[in-house]
């Protein structure tokens, strides 16, 4: 639909009316002075700060919870997060000393003592390969195990190449031959650097 011949005249009249109305509008007296002046201090009891309103408190608590949740996610659950563990010695597994000689299962004499070795790859009975003594029933803390150590045979003919890196209750560290325990718990394999070679 095209515009009629009277449309241009109506538009011109409307513009003239709007221009005349615009020229009649004036700025109220003193407006600019009032705008430039600072606002007067409120009279009467001051209103409570915004942070005290229940809405503001709830918003603050929600923001705090969100920060904690995001922090936990960032530290523990994000992809590629490092395994966070407290510094200290690796966890140990308790192993109990076993003496295959029945006569030595009750006494703590030197004749019934079993040797902890300094090196699981050296000769067990070698004079310089002694780290300490243990007896039947002692519970030791095993940190790791090597499976390819020196072959040892007990008095009953049981053999093993397993050696446990252990610590006694008195803090003595050494290697216990696998034939000197009847361990039934899994002990991690020693890293290459901790094998004593």
C-alpha cells in the first residue's frame, strides 16, 4: 500500500505541533543549582546497613559455600589434579617374624635370634651383612619387598628370594628374608632406588 497524497501534509502538521510544544517547555527555576548541591543528610533514625538484611546474609552464605565447593573441586577433583598426600614415610604393612624351629618360638635368647640383613642381595650369613636381630612373634613394619634377592633356605627346607624392607619397634631398619615370615598381606615392590644395591 502506498502513501496517500494527504499523508505528507499530516506529517508536516504533526511536526509543527511537536516543535511548538517543545519550545513551550522550559527549565524549572533553580533546577541546576539543586542538582549540583550534595544531598541533605537524612533526618531521623538511619536505616539498617544493606549487609544486615536477611537477603544479603543469605547471599553472603551462598557465595561462601560456592567458594569452598569450587576450592575443593580445584584441589581434588579437577582433571589432572596432583595426588595430595601429607609428607612423611610411606605407609607400612605389619609382618610377623616366624621361626621354623619350634624350640625357639618362646625364648628370646641369642641362639634363637634371627638376623635382619643390610643387603638382600648379599650372602645372608656374611659377617658384615647384619643390621639387627628379631625373634619369633615380633611384629615389624614392612615398607616394601624385593622378589629377586639372595635365595635363603630355612631349617625346614623352605626357600625364598623375597626380602622385606622392615623397621622394628626400636627403629632398627633392615631386610627380613621371606622364609622368616608367613606374611599373607600384600606389600608393595620396592622402587629401584630403595633396593640396597
